[in-house]
C-alpha cells in the first residue's frame, strides 16, 4: 500500500482559505505582540538601564533575532514541505511558533534572574522566527496550489491578510490592557496576557490544519516523481537569479512595514510626545487601510500581472519616502494619522500579490523552499535592523533621512523587479 499523498479528498474552498488565513493570523499575532512589547515593555523589564534609548536599542536587537531564524526555518520546514508535504509541515511550524510565544509570556524578568532573563528571551524569540520561517511559505502554497490559474493572486492574498489581522489583534490587545490596567499592573503581569492567551488561537489553528489534505500540485509532483532530495541545494544551484532578485524584490515590503509599525511607535511615544494609547489607536486605524488594500492589489495583479503592480507600487513607495519627515515630524495628529494610513495602504498594495509572485518563480518540487527563502532573506535585509537603523538615522541626521532610507530600498526593489526572470512555473 502506498503512503504517498493522494488527491482522493479535495480541499474545499472554505478549508483552503480559512486554513491558510488562520495560520498566518496566529503566527503574525504572535510575532507582532513581541514587536509591541519590544518597544513598550522589554526595555524596562529585560534591559533596564539609565539610558532609555540604549535600552530600546537592546530590546530591538532581540527583535531582530527572529529575522535571522526565519531563513533557517525556511530551509528546515521548506525541506520537509517539499519532501513529505505541505500539511504536516504547516502543523509543526504552527506549534513551534505557538510554544515559543507562550514561553515568552511565562519568563521571569531581569529583576528576578538577572542576565538569564534576556538570554531566554532571545532563545524563544529565535523559536518564533523559526516557526514563522516555515509558516508563511506553506500557507501561501496551500492557497495558490489550490487556486484556478486566473485567480492565483486572489487566493494568494488570503494568507497575506493574516498580517494586518494579526497586527490588529496584537495592537488591540495592548490597547485594551492599557485602558483596563494601571501602569504598575501592566508591567507586573498585564503584558504577559497576550503571549499566554495565544495558546487558545494555536489550538484552533491546529484543529483546522489537521482537516486539510495535500495540495493537487504537491500530489502531482509525488506521482510524477519530480521531487528532489535536497530542495535547498537545488534552489542555490539552479535558481540563483530567482533567489537573489526575488529577495531584493521583497526588501521594500519589510522596510516599509517595520518603519510604519515598530519605528513609528517607538519614536512617537519617546520623541514626539504621543501617549502609548493615542498612537496605538492611530496605528490600528491605519491597519484597516493595510487590510483593505491587500484584496484590491490582488484583483489588480490577476488582471494586469504581479510584476507590473509591484513595479508601480515600488515607485510610489520611493516617492512616499521623500515626504516622510513632512508628515511624521509635524506636530499635527491629523497629518501623522494621514501619514500612517498612506504608508499602510502602500504596504497592502505591495504585500497582496507578493506571495503569489515569489511562489511563481519556482517549480513545485522546490517551491516551498524557494518562496520561503526569498521572503525570509528579505526579512533579514529589510526588517531585522530597520527599526534600529531608523532610530540611529533620526537621532543623528533627522527624520528626513529615515524617509531617504525607505526611498532607497524602494528603488532597489524596483530595479530587481525589472531584472528578475519573467518565467513563471506551472502549478
């Protein structure tokens, strides 16, 4: 009896879309609550010091660890995703992220166990990155490998919606905690609640993922014996151009997002005089524009092509960067709100078709590994140090240079999109 995956049971549209969406929502919720805590909580509890800026930079350094873990997660989970199947790999990736997140919520602080506290924090942050490195690619493939050819970007945008939904949930949670708890209670135990409570979401996601069968593309790859023994080696050997320029094509997405979320939250609450509550509200409102823009860009990508949409948005982001200081450095809450909404709209427009675009660069037998590696290597280049670079630029040269940093990244992406191969692989 064969143990190979079969297509006897066809995934329903509902299972495909919910299964891809709920996993990424949970993963990004877990990921973003750390981002919020890295700015609002961890500098005081895990990196206490007389210099608040130094404490924030040390905290953001632990934030960056996950981005270095993500390519490793891509390699490990991508290998098994391309070898044994998307389903089992996605389940394990979800559990890796979930367990790491809960453990962060249970950690003693620096006051209790000294230097061990930030070391354990870094360890579990690494686990978060490992899980997300395996989650994203698999969730995108679950969607697009079940999609009709003319709706691939539309299907592929559902796991992308997990990012704004996860951000809304994480930011909303911290907002509720801020409104319901005193400052003392928030720092004593309140910040732990979203980390520990994420276990409930993981159980729900785990149940849904178990009901999903393998994608038709993977089943066909097994049946036609097209699988390769070492997907990562094959990607580096045969798809170097796709890997390099695919990575650079995704860089701006990460730079833009983490400037609009982590950097702005840190700078606004420490240097611009915004309260934590007020700026969280502005951010949550802007995320709605992020979420709305994703399906719009997916529809446009199915009609006009993924590359054209991404090229166009890259130029718009470069232009937006030139006005970074004008909006964000103003003393007007209205202008700052408009700035946040514009930035998040551009984020949604570039993020919506990105998963489909990167996946189409690679054939089925190495698609999990290839798409995941490009996305997560871009995370290192575009996000790992973006908040720290932005704070350093703002402190030493002014907010305008943060915008120039964004514009430079966007132009790099623009050039990469023009260079990268136009070939798309069959699903």
